């Protein structure tokens, strides 16, 4: 059973550009959350997708948007990149509403984004 | 608002020593969940444990143990007989009960404690 996968692993972009990051959850996990982790900090919640809809959102500007596909995979899009967007972007998945493990989130390896 | 405080920024121990990582949390919710994650240098967050607010039983898993004390809003993590492979950043996190759609709610993380275990 494959774990959570993210692509790409690393990415370098220039200020003002747009970026798309991708996440494929574990089999059977239908809820995907995205987190931003700046260097030396804990991850910060960006938003969560379930049933192809944004269900929760953290304190991030509208430049951050997402999408979930019918196969539960997800994309994170960031427009008009700023230097401060440089971070590790983590995707986390959970098994939806069934069972006690629905509270647990399992993370992928992350995409390290550098904005120059 | 929820908040997690990990006051220990960095801890260094010699292999085989015991080490305790502290976590203090704040929440107004009566039902909530506490977690510990390990982040090795590779960057992936590894799930270690989840604890419900209504279950104050301590838990032991091999060399790992967790002490949940609701009265002091603490959820401390002890590694017994530490090993070099335990070197990583450890995060404590807090979430409220299920989100509005019945899904896992967002995690609020502390700033992490970097554990360095040397020979």
C-alpha cells in the first residue's frame, strides 16, 4: 500500500510566478489537508479538501487555492509568489469520516519551494 | 484559539539516556485530540501517537511513553534509552473534534523540539 506521495520534490520559482503542487493520498484516504512549514517552524494549516470541496481554511490569502479530484488526489496552487512563500509544503491525508482513525493525519514527504 | 507550546527548542543527550519532551497546550474545546509527530532530516512527518481528551491513560509503546495530564494541559513524551536514530525534530499538535464535514480537523502544531542523540 503506497503512502502519501507528493510532487515535485523540489521547486525553484521567481517572485510573481505561479506554482502547482500535487498530492496523492494513501489508498482509502479521501480527505487531504495542506500545510506550510517555514524553516525552523511548525507546520501551518492552509486548507482541507473533502468530497472535492474546501472544508476548512487557515489564515492564508486567496493567492493560495486548491482542488481535489474524484480520485481524491489534490493540487495546491499559489499565485503571485512572494519570497516569504519559500517553505516546505506538506500534504496530509486521513481516512475520512469512518472509524476512529479518521482523526489521524498522515503526511507526505513534502515539496520544498524556493522563491527567488 | 488553540495553542501548543514546546518550550524546549533543542535537547542533546548521549545514547541510552532517557529524555522527556514537554508539550503544553491551550484550547477552549472540551473534546480535542493531541498528537506527537517525528520529523527526521528527510522532512516527512511521521505519526507517533494520538490521544483523546477524555482518555487520560498513559501509554507505552516500546521505548516511547506518553504522559497526558489534563489538569496541567500537558502531553509529555519520554524516550527511554535513547538511540542515535531518535535524532529528529519532534512536534506536538492539537486538533479539535471532527470538522463540520465529519473529517479530521486541522492540526495546530508547536514549534518543535530538536533532539540530538550522540554516541
